[in-house]
């Protein structure tokens, strides 16, 4: 084989009739106390009355670091919501970036922010954004070519936990991954939880969604990309592999691992050395270890 190389709020609607705002739409900066929005309703999250669970959405970003990266990224921010008790520190940076981009800023009560994000930790700031725009697999390959680097891709086989997906995206950005490929079905999608877990790294990593993961793997192999599958049954350890050429690493589902058919598509299976009594790692941790091995091999 040739190596070529969430929670929907209880009301379902959110009334902003008494909240203070700053409207930057005309380029004129106004103080928080100068503008009152008397009629606008902000419907940020819906409501699942049966479970009270946060609905996974793509159009809000919560948390200071995540919002800063969103402001610096390519997505359009429609409205920035700021807690009236958190106007200090990095919030000032966020407000400054929002003003530069003429984004509508609204000062609201902390309890309302809690409701808007279903009780998730928001650190005093929420951004209403346009939905995430997924890339094509070709965009990922083009990025590697543009950088003059051998493609380094992470393929996630049915990673369903949004926290795991967010953590993997964060690690992928740090270790130089050119892009991540997800199946359209049975996989977490980019959402509020994923965005916050990635600490905004979502803005800097290309993510592609494909209909048929195994067909995509075959297409990558035809382009000379070596496919590695992380599997506890492997005979070779990740630190023994030369990752210098074009490669894609497959990380499997949190419970089931890589599916049987996908395992059969791999050029080589690799595993992580473990000496403890528990014989499995969290998907994001396993992915991080292998991504580190790839980067380490390429820096030699």
C-alpha cells in the first residue's frame, strides 16, 4: 500500500421592551442609557417543556472567548447582548470590537441572559449570529495546498457529544489540522455548545459535512491520503507511525468506536499506549493525543 504521503426557555419568547441598547447601525456610538427598545422581542432559544433541555442551535454564541473569536471571524453578528453587571475586563474588548463592526449592542439583566441561553454559563455576554457555514472537502485540501503542507485531516465517525466535538475542534486548531469531516447523520453539528467548548476555534477550522463517510474516505485515498483509524485492536502504537505524508485520522464514536465498515476502509489501525485498568479514553482526549503525534512527527 503506497503512502502518498439547550435548553429552550420556558416562555418560548423573550420580551426586550425595557432593555437598554446601543445601536451602531448608523455608525454613531450612543451610551447605553440613550436608547430604549420598546417593541423588539428577542427569540433566542425555544422551549422543550417536556425535558427542559437546551436546544442545540447554530445561531447563538455564549462566553467571552467564544464571542471574541466570533467578532474576529467571518460570521455576521446580528446582536450582542451584554449583562449590565459585567461591563469590565474582556467585556470592554468585546464592546469595542462590536462598535468597530457597527453591531447592535443591548444591555440586559443577567437573569434575562440566563434565560436566553437556557441557564448555560455565558460570562455576561451572548451574540446572536448567522448559522455556521460548512466547508466542502475540497476546501480543506485547497487550504493544505495553499499552505504548502501535506494534508492533515480529522474524520469523526459518529461523534455525538457536542462537548467532545468542540474540544476536538479546539485541539485540531492548535495542532495544525487543515479540516474536520463529519457525517451528516448520527453526528453532533456546530451549535452553541460546540462553539463554547471550542473556545471560538470553530472560526479557524474548516468543517465539512458529508452524506457518505466511507465514499469520502475512498475519494481521499484516491488523492494519495493515507487513512489511519484509532482502534484499541490495532497492533501498532501511534508514536511508532511516520505521519509525515498526507494523512487523515479517524476518531470513532464515544461508545462504539469506529464502525466496522469504516475500519475496513482504513490503511492502518493505530492505538494509544495505556497501562491503567480502564481500557478506553474519551474521544476528544484520544483525538488530541493522536493529533499531537501527527504534529510532533511533522516537526522533526
